[in-house]
C-alpha cells in the first residue's frame, strides 16, 4: 500500500501544465498526471519523469 501511495505522488503534480517526458522515446505530455502508458512507445508510467523536475 505504501509503495502504491508513493508511486501515485511521484506521478502527480499540483501544476495543471506539468511537463512529463518519456525517458525512452522523448514524448512530452502536459498535464496534472503522467500518462499510465506512453502513447508513442507504449512504455509504462515508470519511464516518465517531470521535464523540469523541482522535486
């Protein structure tokens, strides 16, 4: 349960226009949450990070 809660916080932002980048293919998504799966290369959410990480 703790792992799931921490993972949810890792992929959620207070900023509606947070930039998330897929570290595999470079696809950039803007939104409050990282996508569950990259629409370009189909890698899971774990391969996405904040483009301009403040954390």
